[in-house]
C-alpha cells in the first residue's frame, strides 16, 4: 500500500536527517576539538575540516530543497542550471564519479526536475566504485523524456529501489521505507520507470513526464 502524505513526509524527513547527520556531526566534533587545541597546525587542520563539513552540509541542503522541497520559485519551471548545480554540489565529494550533463533545455517543469534529480542520485549511489554518470533530458510535444546512464567497474542497485521504481509501492514486507522514498517519489511523478538490467557494468533509467 502506498504511504499516506503524512507517512511519506515522515519518511523524507528521516531521510534528510540521516544524510545530514554525518556532516553536521563532523561540525560539532570539529568545534569541540578546536576549543581544546592550541597547536597552530592542528587548529588550521580543524578549520579545514570545519569548512569541508559546512560545504557538504550546504550542498546537501541545496539539493534536498530542490529535489524534495518547493524550491525554484513560484512558477512551474525550474532553471536547468540550478538543477545541474545541485547535482554537481552533491557529487563534489565523490571524486571518482564524473558527471556528464546533457540537458539542453534552459528550464524544466518542476515535476520533471525533481524526477531527474532523484534518479541521478539513485544512479550515482549504484556506482559504488565510481564511474561515469550521464544525465540527459529533452522536451518534445509537451513531454519531457529523461535518461540517466550509470557506467562503472561495479554497479549495485538495491533490488527494493528497482522494484519501487518499476512497480510503485513495491509490495515488499516493509512497504516504502526511507531507503526507497526517493524511488517512490519518482514513481508518483512519472509512473513506472524503465530500468535496464545491469550489463557490462551499465544501467540505464528512463522516464517520461508530461510537461
């Protein structure tokens, strides 16, 4: 059974808290170390770690605001450059993932932008040893077609996420969870997503939404 709006909001809140716990916790630990440290070199190292954790936290918040929230202004379109910047920021710490942005449109409808962002993260998470992440979208005849391609030396796509993308609530024992919340959001926006079987270390996601 699909989650109720309140249940889904709770799942997203849990997901956001989980993803922010590490960088925010690192900020707290860094401040505690800085308060007791007197060596100049170590204090500088603490400052560098604080700056890195603050940047990571800000990048995650910017992405979540666009992918899950009501960011992008009051109109029905989102600047494609803003979506690109959100993905680039989120992947900034993933040095082994190369992003290839193939979206020519200047703007994307909000539902399409949210589906694209969340699919891109699912694809990036599957690249456990790094690789290439290609993000493409085009609008034609009032329909936005999204294609996300992940290629790397090792691909691991959670079967629950795959099932939720293709079947909706997945009908699993746990239903929709924090782990599959983003996949369910994509399904609720785009309907069933086409997911190729991993072959030669490549997996491709395809979705179509009305503009």
